[in-house]
C-alpha cells in the first residue's frame, strides 16, 4: 500500500528566503505526483502536477521535481512571501481508480514578514 | 478558477439528525470525490463516482451514503449524525482522463454535539 510522508511537518522562515519542501512515497509505480496548497479551513488548490514521465514542472516562483526511482519529490519556493504561508500537501497517484490517490499530512509553512 | 461549490460552509447539529452535504461543479467533470480531513491529518477518501449512477466507497469506512443522479451534483448524506462524524468534509472533481488535476471545494466543517 502506498505511503506518503512529508518532511518537515512545520517550517518557519523569514520573508525572501528560498525553501524546499520534501515529499517521499514508498511505491514508485505512480502515474503522477501533485502538489497542493491549503489555507486554514479551506479546500485544496492544485499547484503543480508532475506526470511519471516528467522530471519537473514550474509555475511562477514554484518548481516541483520528481525522482521516481528514489521515491521523492520536492517543491521549491523561490523568494518566499508572507502570502505563501499555508499548508502544502503532496499526493501520489498510483492509478487503479479514485482510491489510487494517497495524500501526505502536509507541511505547515509560515513566512515571517 | 475551479468552479466547485459546497454548502453549507459550517454546520452544527445535534446527535441523531439526518444531514445532507451538497457539492456541485460546473466543469462537466465525470469524476467526483468526497474526502474527510481532521486537523493536521491526511485526507481520507470516503466516496467516489466516475459518472452518473456510479458510486463507490473509498478506503475509509463511512456511515454516509452518496448519490450521482446528475453529472454536476454529488451530495453526501448522514442518516443519523454522531459526535464521531465531527470533521471537515471536502468535495473534489476531475476530468476523466489520467493525469488530470484535482479541483476542491471550500469544504464543510461539521460539528455534531
């Protein structure tokens, strides 16, 4: 059964710093890996989706990479801003129907002004 | 901007009441999902649907039921609410093809007294 782990569970950094969030998964047979953002008491917003054949995806200041062989994905945030404060979740899609999507518990990120 | 809506946003009810959580999307997505999320924890899939008249249970045992009579509408019903049902319920949808992003509603925060 797929397991997804996110480290660290919480992170607090000063504004302007570049930072990396980590996501690891136990079963490398995935279709894709998605990164989401969740604001307090809200639903999730999809940030980036990396297909299994891709190595990375970029959107603005965000860059996500995928290394299937090692079971790892990273989300790089450049020049962090207070508005980036949120919980970031990753989810691995192992296929086989809707229950093939396994979520991590998330990294709670605080950007200090 | 995703067009998926959940109502009510917050609900406080007494034990034993029957409740229905509404979810609608205007994107024409075939796949729809219900997830349950407790604070600081990962999302757990409780129900999903691949289209009209198609519903399946997810990996988390749930006493709720769902229906999919129209493509855009996927309501979740609890026949007799209990305090153990207190949680955040998130509805999501995606297009049918593989490697499609998942879009979430804002969630319903349910408290059963």
